[in-house]
C-alpha cells in the first residue's frame, strides 16, 4: 500500500485555523509522506520542482512538476508520495476545512 521508505518527508504546519491548514512539505531524494488519507479537499503548490512518485494502493505513477505548478484534489484521496528526483523538492499543501 505504500513505498518502502526510510526517509520521512518533513511537514511544517504554517497555518492551522478554522478555515485552512497550510503545511510545507520538504522531501530529500527518496523521502516519503507515508500512507495517508485526505479528510479535506486540498491543493498543492510546488516550491522546489521535481518528480513525485505516487502510490494509490494499487498503482504507482510519476508526475514531474515545476516550481509554481499547482493541482487540487477532493477529500478522500488515499496515497503515499515519494520524491523520485535526485535533488530535494518541496511543496505547500493547503487543506480547506470548510
């Protein structure tokens, strides 16, 4: 269900109020978030671009995103995210509470 990974991605919560939770995620090469489910709709904005490997429990895929690229997903997404680049990457995740 998740990547075999010994390097955890580093989350830094920047805002957590009644409207949103904003977290910066920093990934060394090979770092993973670990298997998780998103309880809220969210969007991601890349700070340091690179290739993300995604595992949805069945399938592994990869996507390359540049700094400034963004995407949004609904609540209920279950996955593990890994830095498949040979350099550090980072993104800001904004979870919408309402």
